[in-house]
C-alpha cells in the first residue's frame, strides 16, 4: 500500500495481465479488430508510434486499417516486462523487446483504464532504440 492506494491487488493485476496478453498476438497477426478493441473508444486516447502521433480512437483505427494493408509488424521477443496496477481501475504495462530477424530493440509503454467494456489502453508510446 502506498498513501492509501493499493498497488498490484492480485486479482486486478491478473485481469490486466490477461488482457495485456491479447495485445502482442494481435499485433503480430495483424488482427486489427482486436487491436482496435483494446484501445479506449474516445477522442482522448493517444498513441505515439515510431513514425506517427495519433489522437483519438478514429485516428488510431484508421492508422491500423491502413497499416494492415502494408503487413504485420515483425515478430519480436519481449526481453523485459513490467505490469503495475494502481487501485482497481488503472494500470501500466511497459516492455522492452527485440525484433526476431533484425535484432533491433524497441520499447512500448501503455496506460490502461478499466472501463465498463473492460480494460482499455488510454495512452500508448512505441519507440526504437538507437542502433548500438
């Protein structure tokens, strides 16, 4: 407990983790419907990608549908993961990953909120690390 806010309540952490586990398979499989469902359907949702800044669910959905015509993202291996919940309705997921073929390393952070429809991403950021 921290200042009255419970961190990682076991059942809440399990719920967010289970929902988060839907994201990578959908990303690799280019499952646009699942990816769009996991984002909060609001004009307030934000996704900063490697080459794009997207504001609002419509913008994210349009990007996903256009990007799906190009193909799925490269397969990747998650090398580090941190999932944290704050109380019963808010959490964050952070991963570092390595693309399987190229070896390029990247990171992804997501802020999640429990909604009446379930856990949804309200803010996301993806970036690649500079070649070393």
